[in-house]
C-alpha cells in the first residue's frame, strides 16, 4: 500500500471543548460486524478528540445503530431496494417506500419488459421518496459540522443498483456542498461499477469530497480509471483502528489447535442476488469436509458468523455433519464486535471468506486462510503477505484447504509475527488519518 497520508499517528491530543455534530454515512444496520467495527473505531476516534460531540449514524437501520453504537440514528434513504433495504422506525415517522410501484409485479415476469420496467420503477420511486426524506436530510446536514462516509465498500452498486448507495452518496455529498459543510470519504472501497448511471453518480459523489482516501490499491486504481484526479491516497481499512479487548496471545499455547471457521452466504439462493442452489449446496459440503479433516487432526473447531445471513449457513453446515461431529464443533457467540474480538484473540487460526471476518482476525493477531469470493479478499490477503493462503471459493477443494492448513502449522508462530507487525503499521496509519479528520486543524475544526 502507498499513501500520501501520515504513516504514524500524531502525539495524543487533549480532549477538546465544544459539541460539534458529525454525520457518519455507512450502509449498515443489518448486523454486518465489519461495518459495525468501522463505525465503532470512528466513533471512538471522534470521542477521543471531542468527548461531547454529537454523532449521528446515517445508516440503513437507525434503530440498530442507536442500540449497537450508542449514537443517534438517521435513515440513509427514503426508499428500500432489493438488497438495500431500509429498516425504519414507524413510531418516529420513518416509513421508507418499498421497492415496487403498485401494479408492476405481474408485468415484471415478462422477460423483455423487465429492464425498461426496472428503470421506470426505480426512477419513479426515487422521485416520489426524495422530497420528504431530502428535506429532513438537508436540515440535518445544515446543522452539522462534518459529513463522513466512513469506510467499507461504499463505492458499489451490487446491493441495490445505482439508485442504492451510489445515489445516496451523491445526495449526501451534494447536500453537504450546498450547506458548505466539509464532506469526506475515508478509507472507502470501490468495487466494479457495471452501469453508466452508477459510474456517473460515484464520480460526482467522490468529486464533491473535501477529502477522500481508499482502503486498498485496487480501489484507488479503479477511482483513477473512473476519471477521478489525484491525489487518491490509500489508507487501510478503518476496522484496523478498533482496539482489542486484551493483548493478542501467542498461537499454539493450548493443548490443541483452536481453529475458527466462518461460513458465508455466497450465492445462497435465500439471500444472495443471482443465487445458485447447486453451487451453494456443494460449497456447504466442501466446508463440512474441511471441518471433518480438522477434527481428525485433533483440532478444536468452532463456527462463527460476521453477518446476519451467515448464521443460517452455520446451521446448514452443522446439518450435514454427523451427530458426533456436531457435538465436537462449538458455535461461537459473535453477534457483536466486542464478542467477536474476544473470541478471535483466543484462536490459533481462522478460515473465513468475508473481508472483515479475515481482517478482524488479523487485527486480533491470528493467521488466516481465505476462501475468497471477491477481488477485495484477494487484495487483503496479498497486502498481508498471505496470497499463498488465499483460495478461490468457486473451485478450491477440501483437500487443497486441508493441505494448506497442514503445511502452515509449523510456521504458525512466524506467520503470526508477520501479521501482527503489518497490522500494527496499518493501525498507526488509520489513527493518523483520524487525527487528520478530527484533530487540531482537521476537517472537523474548519467550521
């Protein structure tokens, strides 16, 4: 990774006086612990500089945001989309519009009408939902001191299409510009944008920012290819800024190796766009074979999730194990960031697929094997020097994964040392960026 941001945190600053208002934009609220860790790290950084700051999480589920993070919540958009659903609070007047116009469901089944109907449907519903939500959002922005798109893969249209998060970022950036409030995108990820509409919206959203940084080299290069001008600095994922509940312990200190396995709902037809039942069933069977092999090697195996939809896959995996295997495999309670980190620091090794299932394990000083479903996972493992332990989810066999595990066992302590050194450097760069945002002379001090 390269970056124009400082590579080490500045000297700790004394807490400052006043009560600025900071809006944190993040498409979270459905229980993804990576997004939750990003928000927790950012909230703690703001509080370290401004203990009395008013922080508002602008998310998909304000109720969850308030309960999980202890800050105010505000609805990110005025309507729900498939894969980009809003969970409003009716008692507070939050009733996000649904994702279909009345009367189009039957026409939707006609193949040659589907594409034009989708355009008309999405455009019309956005126009209907925007006036009310936009007025409330404008009032919130006008009374704020900084609007921050806080980490995560926010430059993406996979969940919800162009009228999902690309439009949301464009809208909030435009509101900030009109209100002359600083707008920043910090350590965001950019995925492939398939439609011209999404590319246009993302280019305008990022172009409106007073500061922007990207979480990895691939995202920065994609931003450059989109026509965005330098500087396009790379600053690691904000989740590296989360503090650990206790110091990371050396691997291999127990009587048996403790291995955490985290399934993912990739191509699960119940939740994943374009789901594939045959592929998903085969994936669960392969993962079960890996668990059997780990048990046969004398490992203590536990299963855990980092997103709400993955817990159903945990149960799918348990269902294909024998009764004796199920009894031997523990299911970890990792429904919060704190419980996840407490669990991770006690493991020797993690096998996972989700970006933050791997990243948070590395933050906890754990060696990792990735069963990768996306380029962002490949990039993370390469940046950590672990490309040789990254395998494609599409075709990596159980035998391949078990062979990789067995080959790395003698090197676990050395791998842990390299991971912890790299993570410590990333942590410092993230904290330096937080100082840039919230410290003396930072964006939060410019209002």
